C-alpha cells in the first residue's frame, strides 16, 4: 500500500478517510445551508459559480471567498483547528503554510453540473515532473460526493494530444485513465490542481462540499489572494488562531512580492479565464 504522501505525489490527489467527526460535519452542514441560502437569494452580490445565468433566471453550483465577512461562519475556520490535517499539509508542502483560498461547492437545482476538463492554473509549465506540489487544494464533503474526476499522474507531465484537444474545446468527454473519486462525510480529498480534472453532478445529487487551498509560506508561485480585511484586527480576532496565522503569512508574502503592472494584467486575465470555466455546465 503506497503511503499517503506517495499517492499524492504520484497521482496528484489522495483521499484521507475519517478526518472529521460527525459533530464537526454537522456544524459545517448548518453553516453551509445558511451560506447556500444567502448566495441563491442574492447571487450577484458574491463571486458565484453558475450552471447558467441570464437576465431573468439562474442556477448556482458554488461561491468563492467564503472567509469574507458577509459569507463567513466560524465553523468554516474551525476546519483549520484540525491538528492532524495541518500536520499532513505541512508535511506534504514541506514547511509552514499560508492561506490561498476558501470556496464552497453544491449541487445545482435546475441544470446538471458538467465542468469541463482543466488544470486550475492553466496549461502552463508550472508542474514539477517529480510531482511535488506548490499548493494543496482540499475538498471537505459534508455528504457523499463523487463529483471529482481526474487523470492520475497528469500533474507531472505535459498533456497528451487527446487531453489538450479536450481542454481547448472545453469538452467533458471520457478520457483514458480517468478516475471518479468518491468521498464520504468526514473524509478529505487533497489535490494538486495541476492534475487534469473536471467536476460533474446532477440536480438529483445533494452536494455540499468545502473547497480550500493553502501553499507553503514562502512558495514563490501563487499567493496574491489577500484582501483588505485580512489586515484588520477586528476581522482577524474573529478567526481561529491558525487561520489568523495563515492569513498573516499570506499578507506578508503579498506585501513582500507586489505585482508589477504586467503581472496585474495577467492576473485579471487569468481570473477572467477561470471565471469562464467555472461558470458552467458546458458540454
Ligand atoms: O466539482 C469539483 O469537485 C471540481 C471543481 C473544480 O474543478 C474547480 O473548482 O476548478
């Protein structure tokens, strides 16, 4: 049996069973229902993910930035109080951590969710051939969740011609070696988002899944997701001490590595590209 670390390095993702207790998951369920209600009632107010959206109608499958004050619930931060989780993340990333993102995903109500094949940070040369990660994303499913589909090992090699065509055409066709990953409440799915992956779920599923990401404190790639509140004492005092430290590490890194105007433009462009692929249920 491969160790957790070898599975993560080799495949680009791994499921760790029973990381959270039923009580912890129940707390998160309450917080999540409140969040989903808020976003469904007023999606334009947030960085909402849509399966479709037109002038008179819409359907949602998630929201970004759930640690911002208008969406935050302390249960979301308590996740970082899990000592075992932090230990594993530090071991895999090789040092102290900084915050990168916190989002939530759920099942749509009107249109099935079919997210196209992609690597989260574009099809660039940032992956390491030996598979070592420059970030970890992790999903915490509050109900059984089989929405994540990935190609093991694709985070440490260029895409094949067939894969590249799928990505460029925004398609969702079956690809060789694809694996559907199943998790139960309490499990955690760790992933390197350079792994070629997609998401899929129907309106009949009941999905409620947290989707977080962290990096090593001094990682040169990434960062630049801090926002004004992360420097405010009142906001930080509301946070779990571990979150406070992660956020303060992110702010310090962002301040020490300001973006040049060209990088700013690149960031805006890649945010737009990302928004276009998280928008939908395209075939
Ligand atoms: O639904 C999922 O689990 C995948 C989500 C995803 O690929 C993304 O947010 O980029």
